[in-house]
């Protein structure tokens, strides 16, 4: 229903805009107007749409809460006698039945009769709230349109008002972004401090054992968990390095080819096909890694191991025979394929932004195309290319699905790309999956990992800024 209300509001606001603009044009033929007719129409549209839109959003946000509060306040004694969780479940079932659905639980005795009565009352309350919000929105739209219509005069400074409204709206969007960032950081810091009150930060940052399993009883195995995050950091770093070794050269060289060597026809075909990789969901890459790349890599290394068994490299051969489908190399290679468009597209745009006059000057000095690219184009595009690589690194650090499906969940401190490893993001998802107690060190460890990941990303951004400031060159 909200979508229908929004469509009706859009049609009404458009009609108000057209009528106000027409009236402003008609009145401007008599007296010279301060603002164009379109600004008068935009001012009328703002007054007709914004108040009504705010009311509809508030109504859709708080209707359910108001309905629950009303139902709980006037519930029968049998419902009031229930404990808080069961009372909340009963009220929710009443709302569901009132909307024409089936209850999630079976209520017997007096509660069964009360459920039908409360469902009927929930339906009435929901209808009253819906009609009340709709009527309030209609009144707000009509009053706003009427006020704006009265201001549609030649001397009215509609342009100033519209521009001021747009400035305020843009500032509000910026403030929302900033406040959201502050809220994310504050929540991470607050919950992380709770975690570090239980687990020393030195143990977390430098410990080499990761086993965040807290037992319910002290006599159970694993009653004291291990929260050393070094294996997670090593696994994240290993997979990121493998991914960048794949994505970095391929992405940069493909960008150089597209920008400097490919003709318009080839570029028109290759670039869109390459960018299709950026639109593939990560879970598809995970399936590709688990079902295709992993078995292929295992068969390849097992074959090499079989060739080495019995010879001077028998130990290596025995190790290669134990290689499984899940390994860091598989996750890093597939992640690198996923990151190629990030490096290629951004590097291509940066290289194309280098002024042609620099190339012409290099050619005039007798340099070849390859020398021009190596000594003129790439140094000029270095800050942008560094930004592209940073984006790819951040994307690799934050990837979860591919690692889960292709690298496993084993926390190991190893740099062997043929071993199973895990990453920080995978463990965050694992720790927060299912019903969790947010007072335990096991769950709070996810916030410690999140804060560490945030700090590392922030350091990478600062490093990239320093690189840009150090190697940036200004060209006319």
C-alpha cells in the first residue's frame, strides 16, 4: 500500500508543479518575474510532496510499534498474566491473524479465545492507523500546495528558496553519511573495549592460537577459548597477496592495452566483456572456485606429487598428494579474477586522462610507444593507479564468500598457499551466525576483529594518500 500512496503522491506533486509553473508564466506576462517559472513550479512541488512524504515515512515506521503498544495496554487479564516474551509472541500472533495469516504458535484455553478477539481489535487498530496516516498525508499535501500556490507571484524569490532547500537537503545527506560513519566507529570501539576487558589486547594481536569456543560449564573441554588473531591476519594477508598477484599485473596490462594499443572496435568489445566480471555475484565465484578451480588444482598438484614420489623430492611429493580442494591458492586465484575489472577499469580511465600533449612531446623527442608508456604515461597516471590497487586490496581484505567456499575455516599460521586458511571477515561471519549471547567473549571477538580490520583499512588509505602526495606531478 505504501508504494501506491507514493505513486499517488508523485502524480499529485507533478500536477501541482505543472499548474504552478503555468500560473507563474501567465502572471509574468503582466509583471516581470524575479524567478523563472520552473522555480515556482519546483517550490510548489516541494511544499506538496515533502511534508506528505515525511508523514508517510513516519507512519510506516511507527505504525507497528504504536499498534503493539495499544494492544498490550488493553489486553485481557489472561494475556497480561503471561511473562514478557510470551506476551510479545501472543500480540505478534494477534497482529498476524488480524492481517489474515496463521499464528506461529498454538494457544489453548482462554488464550485461544483471546487471540481471536485481539486479532479483530488488531485489524481495527491497524486500519485506523493506516487511514489516519493517509488522511494526514493528504491534508499536508493539500495545505502545502495551497501555501505554495499563494506565493506564486512575480515578485516572489522562488529561485532563492529552491536553491536554499536543495542546499539543506544536500547538507542533510552529507550529515547522514558522517553520522553513520561515526555510529559505526563508535559501536565498534564500544563493543571492542568490552572484549578487550575480557581478553588482553596483546593476546589478541600477538597470540598464535585461535579457538573462540567458550564452554557452558567449567569442566567442559574448551572452557577457556584462545583468541590469538595472528592466524587470521596471516590468512587474510596470504589470500590478499595471491589475489593481487593475479589481479594486479593482468588488470594493469589489460588497461595499458585498452588505452594505448587497442583500436576503437576492439576496445568497444573487450572493455564491456571485461567489466562483466565486476557484475558477477561473489557466491558465483565461490561456486566456481569450489566446483571447478579447486578440483582442478588438486588434480594438478596430486599429479605432480605422484611424479615426485620415490625420487629425491619424495617428501614434497608426499605433501602434494595430500592437497585438498580447499586451499589459499584457490581462493586467492579466483578472488584475483574477480578483482581484475576493479584494477583494469580504474587504471584505464586514469591512463586515458593523461593529456595527449605529453605523448606527442615524447614522440617528438624520438621515443617509441613503449618508452612513452613506461616513462611518461605511467608516471603521470601513478597516483590513480595506486588508488585502483588500493581499492582492489580493500576489496580483497573484505571478501568473505569466496574464502568460505574455497579456503575453508581452519585458522592456521602458514604462508603455504596449498594449505587451508581462514580470514578475518570469515571469522566475523562465523562468530555472529545464529543466536548469540552478546555478553560472551566469543561474540565480542567479532567486534575486536572488525575494529582491527577498520584500522588496517584506514592505514592503507593513509598510505595511499602519502603515495599520491609523494609521486603526484602537476601537468598543464
